[in-house]
């Protein structure tokens, strides 16, 4: 059984969030730790997903509606957990009255975000050595 909680980057949740992101982005994708931990976590809203009590996935939304840092541990991939993280953040944005949310999708994840209602815009760009595409979703 899985459950998503929207949480702060505080002493209760920081360790789990850092562990997931370090595993996925730093160890698996080779992203520099200084890029991954950019100083924005304290002011962001984080989604943390647990499967049978174990932290398995995370993501964050900045105060301007920028969604990012969506990460699912390898053993939990292919179960729709990333979508649950994104949808939880979208719901939080809608509750807070945001008009839109946006993100920079890794090129290989564009289809994933398209299925969640995001629309690509602009040109491809490089971030942390990975090709990305800007995407956004207008909220009702």
C-alpha cells in the first residue's frame, strides 16, 4: 500500500528526501550534488511517497509553481508512483490558487508528463548535462 504526504524539508522528512534524490540523481544519473541540492529545498513543498512504510519516491514544488526533483527508487519504478507524486503537487498548487505549474522535463520523461496533462513549450535545453524540455499545465 502506498501513501503520499506533502511535507516540509524538515528534520522529520529531510533524511528520506535526501536519500531518494542522492540515490536517483547523484548516484544513478551522475548529477553533481551542488546542482541537486540547490538551496531551494527549505522553501519548497515536498511530496514524499511511502510504500509499506518505506520512503520510495519524492518530488518538490517551488513557491512559483515549478515542479521538479521527481525521483522514484529503482525497486519501486513501474508502479505509477512518480505520477502520484506529480499529481499530489498539482493538487497542492490548485488548492493554493496557482494558475499553472511548470517543469523542466528530462527528454526521456516528456511522454510521462504529457500523460499527466503537461504541454511542452520552447526549445530543448541542457541542465546538469541532460537534455530537458520546458512543460507546463494550466490549472482550472
